[in-house]
C-alpha cells in the first residue's frame, strides 16, 4: 500500500464532508429540495467572492466562465487589453481573438507581475479599449498580478476589469466590490476544494450594463439567462447537482473558518514553502510577486524536472506540478491552496528532499523541512 497525496494547483484535495455530501443519491433539480441547497450555496458564494452581486454557477471548468465573460460583455471588433504572463493569461488573448475582439496583449516575462505603467500607457494611447483581462494569480508561473492597482486605472474609464480569480478567490484578499473588479471568475477544483466541473462568475453593475449591448454570439453561457434563473434558485440548464451539493459543504467549511483565517492559513503555508525551498537553495520562479496559491521553483542544475515530478508522483505518491511550454522540465510547482494545512507542506518538502537525494542532488535531510517548521508553528498556540 502506498498512500497518495495531491499537492497540485488543481484539482486539489476534497474534504470528507464534501465527499460524503456528493455521495448521496441524486435528487431532481427542479424541486424545492434542490432549490434550498442552491439558494444556500449561492448565498455562501457571495461571502467567498466578497460581493453583494449574484455569483453565477455554471456547469463547466473554469475556462467556461472566462469564455462567458468575453462573450457576454463584448462585441466583435471591441478593443481589450489582455495580460499574458503565462498559460492562463495567454488564454484571455485566445478567447478574445476567437470571438473577433482586438486584443492589445501585454506580454509579461513568466514569473513576473505586469507593470501597471504598461497598462496605463495602453489605456491612454487607445481610448476605445473597453476591457482589461488579467489573472489575479497566474497559476502557470505562480506569480500574482497587481489587480488592486489595475482597478484604480479602470474605475474612472468606460472600461471593465475582468479578473481570472481561479486560484485567488478563497486564497487571498480580493474583495470584488471594494477593489472595483467588474467581473470575477473562479472554478471548483482550486480553493473551493471540490472536484472539477463548476465555474463561477460575478459581475458588477457596470458589467451588467455592458452586457445589455454586447453582441458576441453566445448560447450556453448566457449570463443574463443564468441571472434570471438564479433569482428563482435554479439554473438555465441541468445543474451539476452533486457538485453543488458538495459545494455547499465546502463553502460551510470556509465560512466556519472565516475568510480572514482562510487567507492567513494560505499566507502561512505559502511563506513556509518559500522558506523551505530557499533553504534548499532553490531559485524561486516568481520571487518579486509570489502568489499564495502555489510556489514555483527551478529544479537544480542536472536534475530533469519532468522525471522528478513523475518520480514523486508514481514512486513516492506525492503529486505536484511541473512546468509548461519553455519551462517544461525546468520547474516544480508546489500547491498550497484549498484543503491543505501544515502537514501537507511537510509532506511536500520532505518528499522533495528525498527525491533530490535519489536524483544525485545531495541535500541534508530536514534542511527544508526545518525551515518550513519555523513558520508553520506560528499556526499553533
Ligand atoms: C485552473 C485555472 C484556470 C481554469 O482552467 P480549467 O482547466 O478550465 O478549469 C484558469 N485560470 C487559472 C489561473 C487557473 O489556475
């Protein structure tokens, strides 16, 4: 027997109460029983999104909510800024172009945060720009973009701020209403501690106004239709009943812990992981603006990152993520979001130390673990 541990930036581990809720016999979705589950879930979602707005619940992976944000708010030919600092930023550009928008893409070096002066420059030079699309946490590089600063730039203009908060909502403070975010999207398999299959989107009043005149083709992801159904505690099409039943339990856990404490936990785990990897002499991928969702580090010279990730997963039983595109085989991403706590970090770091020694990169056992413990212990009286 070999116990398995999931420490990838999505899907993330699912707590027992959510698993048990999802194991219940399926109920019909057009019933008062399901409507009550849905109502409670939708209410709890507002708390986690830190908004007074409705949070739409879609049966899709996170990308569905990204695509819906583009098609429901813009028209072909509209000009937008897309921040491409990794795989997910690139996706904003691809979706925009697929629907005939004109994307002014800001290419950001992987691991870096976007320079807000570049956003200002583009907005000033192109007054017709109607939207800025960015990741709050670019999971592929583990960097966080300065969403609050960008919101200061879009607030005073006729321009929406659309934020992919897929590994940010429920990880760090990103109060939608207070910051002035116009669209915030997320997905179930990250900090929401659920299997993949649900996408979420919340829109500001300003965004709903854009929706009225947007002409991009759309059918399944019709936000207006979903909002109307949400008022009746249902969805336009068959909802993912079991996932929503699980979501209610996962959201209850977040509410019980309190968002403030959820953010503190993620911060502590992220700092411990950074300290541990630094103690092991690993170079951080996003040292200046790291996200609290995951920590990316370069693997040491002479170690094949692809083989390392595979060894950790198949032999040691610990699933972490490697790199994509030009970082393939070069980095390791240790996730610390969702249903994770102190000893998940110990497992991650201890397994890395063991794998390094196996791969001929000699490290003293406990060097990284000890550095992590110094910070992790802050979580206990
Ligand atoms: C996981 C993730 C997505 C969504 O990917 P799906 O596979 O469609 O769920 C989008 N953006 C970020 C930042 C992510 O981490």
